[in-house]
C-alpha cells in the first residue's frame, strides 16, 4: 500500500481498492483526453448524484497548492538573472529611502510591505503593465499604499526622481519631497489613484473596470484589452469595502479586472488568520462570487519535492498547517523548518539529503518570477470572469531579524548596521562595509546593460508608470441662457421642487448635441423618488448584456429599460458602489482622456455621511462632477424620521477642500450653480467637484433678481429689500427651503410689528466662510495695505439692524460666517435628532419656522435697544410659542 495515493490513507475510506479504481480511471481520462474532458465528466457525475438525492455540499476550495502546475507554466520571456539583479537594487533603494528619511526625522514609512511584494510588482512592470500611448489607453494599477517605497525606488533608478526627492520622502512642505502614499492631489503627474485608506482601492478598481466597459459600449473610449490591476494585502480584506463589490464584478463578468492579494499572512500587528488559512478563505469567497482564482503559493524550489512525493503527504502537511505556523517557520531558520514542518518520519525522508540551507531556500510563490509570470499570464488571458491571484509571500522578506515574518515588521522604519549588512548580503549588493552607514542609493549607469534592459521593458510597454494626465479635451457646455426657462418665475400655481429643477437640467443636458453623450446620470435604487424614471425610457439603463426579459411595466410610458448603450448607471441599494461609479466617471478625463459629466443623486443623509471616505478619495484624485444630495434638510423629508433627515451633510462636504457646496432654494439658483460648475470643471478644467442639496418640497419659484448670478455663485445675494422706513430694521438670511420661512417671517415682522426686513439668499454658507477666511488671512499677511472685505462684509456694508440666519441644517452651518457679520448675529438651525411629522410641525419643533425667525429678530432688536422687551413677550403669546418647550437638541 506504500504507493497508494493520499485518498487511500483516509481512515473514512471503507473500500480503498474501489477508490483507487475511480482515481485510476480519472487519471486515464486526464492523460488520454485532457483536463477539460475530465472536468466535464466529474460535473456530470456530481449532477447525477444530486438527482439521486446524494447530499453533496458545494466546496469552493481547491487544494493548498499552485493552481498552475509545473508542466503548464509558460516559458519566461525575460532575462531572469538580470531582472533579479534589478529587483535587488530596487529593494535596497526602497529600504534606504525609508531608513535615510528617518535618520533625522520621525516621518515614518514602511519597509516590510514592499519587501514582501517586490517581485509581484517587478514582473508586472517588466512584462504586463502598459502605459497610455497613441494606440492603447493603458492599464490601470491600484498600488497598495504601504508598498510605495518600491514604486519610488524604481522611478528613481529610471531617472524620474532625484536623490534630493528620495531623501525628502514624506517631507513635502518644502516643495522637494514625495508623498507618503499614492496621492494624486500631492503628486498630480504621477499617482492616479489614492489607495492607502484601506478597502477603497479594491472597490474603486471594480467600478473603474466596469466603467471602462460602459465607455466602450457608448463609444466614448475604447476598452480594448486594457486591464485594471488592484494590489491589496490579505489583512486589507477585513475591510468591508475590499470584498463588498466582488459579487458585482463576478456577475458583470469583468474579465478586464485582476486582483492581486499579497498574502504575507500578517496584518499591521499580527497574523491575519493565525488559526486558519487566509488563502483558502479568500479562494472560497471569490470563487463563490464567480471569480477565476489562481493560487500562487509555492515557488520553484518546491517543485523537486512535489515530484518526489508519491503519497500526497506533502500536500496534506501543507493543508494541515495554519497560517500562524507558517509565519513562525519564516521567522526562524532551516533547522527549525526541518524539525517542525517536516515533522514525521515520512516527511523527514523527503528532505533527508537536503541541507538546512537548502530547506531554508524553499520559497513562496509570491517571490518567484517564474510562478508570478505564469499566474499573471493566466489572468490576462482568461475570458468571461475577473481573476484573483492569491500570492503567498513573507512580510519583510530579506529583512532578517529586523522584521522578516515578525509581528513588528510593519512598524519597522529603522535598521542598524548589522541588519543593513545582512540585507546587503542577502541580495548580493555592491555596497562596501565602510559605506553601509551612508546607505547609498544604487543605480546603473545609463550605458549599462541593466539600465538599458530596465528602460526598454517600459518603453516596449508604452512608457513609464505610474503616470497621470491632468487634462482632456474641453467640453462645449451650454451657456446660462440655454437654461432661461429656469431663470424665470415658475408661474402662479405651478409648484415644483429643486429636485425637479436639477433633473430638468440633466434632461436638458442629455438632449444637448455637444455634451449630451458625456452626461452620466447615476442613481441608487430610488429613481422615482427623484423623478428620474423618465430617463429609463429616454436614454436607458446601461447593461452590457442588454435586456434579456420583458419588463413587468413594458406597457407603460416610463417602462424599465436596460440597454447595451444605456446612459443611466443604476446601482441598486448601494451607495458605496454608486459613489465608486461616480468617481470613475469624475476621473475619466485623467484615466481615459475623455471628459464625462457625472450626476450622482441620492438621499443626502445616505450620501456624505455614508461614503465620506470615498468622497475624500474623490477630492484627492481630483474628481470633477456633481454630487446631488436629494430630499435634503432636517425638516423637508417629513415622514421618514431620524435616520433619513439630514441636518449636517453640508458641514461634512465643507471638510473636503476642493468640494464646492450649495444649498439652493429656487430653480434659478440651481441653474446658475450647475452651469458655472460645468464651466469651471469641464471648460476651465479646475480640479473641483460640487455637492448640491436639493429638496422634495414643491412651491412656486420667483424670477431671478436682475444681476444676481455672480453673487449667487459667491454664496450670498440680495433677494428683496425691505420698504423705506425710519423704524427698526433687520437683515434676514436663509438657504434651502427654510429661506421660504425667512421670507414669510419678513411679512410677519412688517405686518405684526412694524419692522422692515432686507432678505438675503445664502445658497452657500460654506463658500462665504471660505471666502471670509481667505480674506482674513490676506489681511493678516498684508498689514500695510488697505484691508480687503469678505463677500459677507461687502453685501452687509451699510445694512441696518441685527442679522438673523435660518437654515435646515445645524446652527454650525450658518455660524461659520459670524466673524464677517459686524452687527449682532443670531443663528437658527436644526440641531438634534430628526423625527417624523409634518413639515410645519417639524419646523416648529426645531425652531426654524417663520414664527421662530420672527421671535429671534424681535429679541435681537430688543437686545440692541431698538424695541421694548415686552414686544418679544407679546410675540411668544401671539405665536403660541411655549417658553418651557424643551431644547430640541436634548429631546
């Protein structure tokens, strides 16, 4: 029985001879007819067994071995010896950059992550990743953030960075440094995608791959055989976003997408799955989601042992070991591995004639050029599915006792002389002992064979990577007069919401002969809430397979229409996916060389609050487009309650420096803002994006005041002046739907109390605050020049009386402009938890309706000594305002 396969050693096998006959039969099919026929027969047998009622649970796991066997590996196309030498120089320079930067600073950096992934990147650079060129749009690479020292080291060796830049790693404020991680905002000609907020790279990569197919379907940019590569760590897969959209990628058959998960078995502080096997776990998750999975576990040095093993005991031992043990093996030495991995007489016999050093050289697949090339080649040629490559590596590979396979390795940013010397020796680097302390950067002379080879590999693939485009062809966006209908009054009895206004603008743009094809409407699963269902019929929902069914509502005018050339991206109940869609569209100018105008509309409460990390990433990668926060405000979505009512998204949007945000009240404001946004983003090509809140409350809209356009954009304009009077006067400010309450309060103040009010529309408290702070800073830095005035100061110059501001957002929103209001200033807002009721009752509850605005104005006048306090008390009685009413913040 010594030659029996591993299956026959199973104690549960009641008939080993019968088992052997089945296996022999299978071996015969494979040898005579090939693996495809064998696969077919196995599936037929399983299917028949299930028909007969045999319980055969699905298993998404394969054995813990390489997916691609030795006899199926393609011939390596490069000069492996030269590439290994080049890779060793890159390893050294990456390590040296981090250690040198930390000699006199504490800026940090990471050595261990790139050390584990170096070969994975280098094979891609040398043989697979194409740069944008005249005949190819280029591949997209989402680099793992902690591995950037290796990217910089390669760029330096190719002359893209100077030694001064390398020495200023993570020291950017002086203008000479390079960024800690991939940051397009900080290095706009180099990095394409920010990825170090872990989990965001993978989900963005998925939607970039799909958007590439969208652009191709619609004739805007050719996809060809371009690929999207996403590099992430096994620990990163704990982030929800990392795996959150893999089902979509499988369902959509995104065969232009490749994930490479660097399975070094370690998180930042310890094992990823110490008691388990992360590779097996991820294989099951991705295969179950419809991905092609390629396991890259063992390197070439293991091939001889596998050939010796006729019993399957080596595979069994590999499967029995947990990841915590594998980490320990590589933190020790060959003797330890012999004793603890080859831990039975049969296993020890396999390596009886091997030295401890030879056992220590047993390598993992993620460090083996030949195995990596085979995996990458399989991934790039696979059709009909996205591919996952699970590459087993060692964190801190080559760092020895400075961090190799140790829990401390992620935090290592310094190495002593002995550790540096051992690193040099490990990779046979030409650094003499007396230069070790200097950590000299290593380069090849430009006339050397190594430099020529390294550079030529990139030129053959189109040029350097990473690289980023800043501009694309400007778009001929419509001028403001094309939206003339929205600048006029809606007409008596004709009520509409600002949501309807933005959708109307989108529809007008879709019909525009110049930019219609560039508009990308994006919506989660509530198009009808926003009045966008008409787009289903007019431009269709994009689906690369078209519509293979008759929709239930096919006999209706606005039926649900999916199309291969559809324009709407409908993401289901999936804000993170929709936002990733929007980012892909909003960066198309850089990624694909074509501008699109994306509009992503969602419940405002489920926008910024839910995906702020992605919004920040959008700012970093210089996205351009419109985010529309629908049903916005604390009191406009009256029936939904606490988790739906938004009183803070405009505060969140203002955290992102290049996000321009507005809270318009009337359709003319929406038109002016949207048109100016398109001009700035798609004509002037400024790297900004817009967040615009719109409401679902219907009301009549007035005509735009003459000449108000510029002030609307700045954030504050004169809506209506009060009557001429020598009596008390106030200045009333508002935005969103609460501005209508402010307008109504002006009438109450005049009719009930003889107080005149000037009305100011403030569609952007955020822009007013930014302008004020900018002016304040300028004045501080120019003490000998005439002080400038902020826009708020200019508008309120000469205005009489206290200033009262009311919005549907927390008080902090309007409090931002307090430093620039030189009169007594009172703010009203919707601080507290939302709740369900009518709009009228909610506005009373939050103390922002017309009566509360009136009360606040009277109180401010009384505090100013302009009216008697008895009038304030009288207003409480007249408007039935309970002085003992609880503070809504505490209810």
